[in-house]
């Protein structure tokens, strides 16, 4: 059994060293520019936004939305507490049987 653990440590060390060597080589390859190859052009076209703009006088509306979210969050926390309490009660009853 001890030989197995020793071999496992050696295997893990070899794998770690091999991974480090691969990462080093990969980093060196990235540093070298490839002749005749252009860099990637990402997001050539702008991503269309379907979201409506913010209303100019919408501060009160946003406050109302935030208050509703706070109330919803509190309700969810209360429900979670009740579920945890019920789960603890069920586990307690099961452990007594």
C-alpha cells in the first residue's frame, strides 16, 4: 500500500511538471508574432441593444422597483428560514425513531 501512495505522488509531480512546461511553451508561442497572420478582429459589428433607455424622470419609478425587490428578497429569506426550520424538525423526529 505504501508503494502505491509513493507512486501516486511521483505521478502527480510528473504531471504537474509536464503541465508547467506546456504552459511555459504555450506562453512563449503567444509572444512570437506569426508572419502573414493578422490579429483577430472581435466584435466588428456592434451588439444591438434591445433594452429601452432610462426614462428621464424615472427616479421615483426606480425607487418603487427597488423597494419591491427588497420586500421580495425579505420574503424569500423568510421562506428559506421556515424551510430550514421544518427540515431540522423532520431530521430531529427521524433521529428519535
